[in-house]
C-alpha cells in the first residue's frame, strides 16, 4: 500500500493572533493550508513540520499552534528551525511532538535538529551524524527519508546560502554512501527546490506563510501563496512528491 505523508514548513506564527509578517497573516495562511491539505490529501497518514513553527519562540505562539493542530486529521511530528526553541516546542506542542525517527509503512523517517543556538545557519553535528549512520546501517535495505530545517545544498541566493547547513559536506557524504535514503527534505529557504545528493532527491519546500524570491543577491519576497509538500511512499522504495500552492484569499 502506498503511504502518503505531508510536509509543512516555516509556519512563522507571530507572537499575537492576527499578527502580520511580510505583509501577510501567517496564522490565516496556515489555516488555509491545513484546510487545503485536508481536502486534497485526506488519506495522508502523517504530517512533518520542519521548523520555524513560530517567528519568535514564545509560549503563547506554540500554544496557538497546538490548538490549530488539534483539529487536523493526521498525527504531526516536528523538528526545530532557527526561529524555534526546542525546549518550548517540547513543552508546548502536545499535537506535534519532536521525533527523531519513526516508521510509516515499510519506510523509515529520520528528523534531525540542525539548529545552532543564536545562529541563522545550521549544523547537524557529529553526534547526530553518528546516530543517523548507525540507524541507517542497521537497515540498509529499508527505504528512508531524512528531514531537517536547513538546506544541505546551495540554492543560488548568496544571502540564504550564507545560512545553510555548515556541515553539508559531511552530511552529504553520509547520504551518498547510503542509497536507501531516497530523499532529503528541508524548509528554511521559503522556496521550492529540487536537486540531488547522491541518489537521493534533495527537496526544498515552500513556507506555509510567505515565499522568498529564488536566486537573488538580497532578501526579496515572492508571493506565490502558501505552500506545502506531499510525498507518496511506495512499498517498493519508489517515492513521488509534489508541491502545492494554496491561492491566497488576500491575507
Ligand atoms: Fe523560515
């Protein structure tokens, strides 16, 4: 049986309800995304939230997110982004626990914490790399997907590539040597991206709030609407994926 999962990233819920960021209301956009995903992907088994769940890591914002997630039909797992506080996420998100690894169907999912306290850039770090290596080597025939917040390949915008994954080389080497990893997925760059790390698809997913214009020397917005990604995991190890943009209703 094919297993469908969803990725939501860079929700950036502001501290106060109705708060505006980049000219939009991220909470209203998240609601639109969740409604769209329920309509178009009712059979999804799981949703992965890949960081920057809130814009400033205060308890109230996580509490509001938890309330929104109470209504969704899929279990949610989360990992932190550079705007998050992992401790507050752990305490405040009863409906989106921080998970390091799990299974759906025949597949293994690995969620990494690539945050570095006080920095926009990311790092997986030796400890997590060793743990991931060990897990992957226990099941070399089992198809796997790896999620993290930071991009592990440059996306062609110098201002974003300055805050990419710092140990992308070591991470990439680990992925390249383990072909059971079918895809590596991230957020952080607020834009769709598709590349390769070895035989794995390397995929960037748009934000549920606002997109950044691709291939620019400086920060620029591009309002394509709120976005999210779906993945279809086949029992034979094939993976299909796509991005969906939700037309904005003016918020
Ligand atoms: Fe973000």
